[in-house]
C-alpha cells in the first residue's frame, strides 16, 4: 500500500511542478501574445466590392450609407438580391451533391437512392440556410461564382483600387 501512495505522491508532485511552470510562463509572457490573421490575397477595394455584393447595404458604414444617393442604394440592393439568389442555387447544388454521395455510399442498390439521384431538382423558392463552412464553399469559390454570373466584374482579380476616386484639390496635402 505504501508503494501505491508513493507513486501517487510522485505523480502529484510532477503535475504540480508542471502547473507551476505553466503559471510562470503565462505570467512572464502576459500581454505578449500575437494573433496572425490569414490574408485572402484580395485588395481593400476587391474586399469592398465582395462584401457589398454579399451583404448589401449592411456592408456600408453609416457615413457611406448617408452619403450614398438613393439610386446607388437601389443598385446595391438589386445586386445583393441577385447575389443571394445565385448563392442559394449554388448551396442547393452543393447540398444535392453531398446527399447523392451519401445515399450512393450507404444504400448503393436501393430504388430510393436511384429515384433521389434521378429527381434531384433545384427549387428556386426554397431557401437553403446551411452555411458556406458547412458546405465547404470558400471565398475564392464565391468570387468565381460572382464573376461568372456578372455580379462582380470580369476583371475583378486585377482591380486594386476604386476607379472613381476623386482627384485631390490643390489645397489638400498629397500623401
């Protein structure tokens, strides 16, 4: 019995030493932790166009929203609605592909599987609420879909800054 107690005490002491070391490391490095964010490789203007198409008026700040004319707001809303319907169809296609693979692998010789695969139609009225992450759809794929559908311009990948930037006035400092 004493050997058992000795082993438990030894394990306890090792755990306590490790805990003390972790606490000391944490105290020494507190406030020195850094987070590395992933960069998607798109410029600020490209991200602006992408977010405007994906989120509509919600992508604009309050200042931009108040400075934007009603016709431009309506164009943004129209692009947003079109983008949402296109994405909904793509999400349905991805869902159908996943379910077809699932049914083929689980029930390969079933008449139900054959019927489901033959009759896999897309319903434009159905709203697919699955997330892009759940369907394994990346931002790059969404950009490609938007470009092929004309939601984003064909030269989107080569855009680096906005084409309609106002010229500087003479009294403004050049940066």
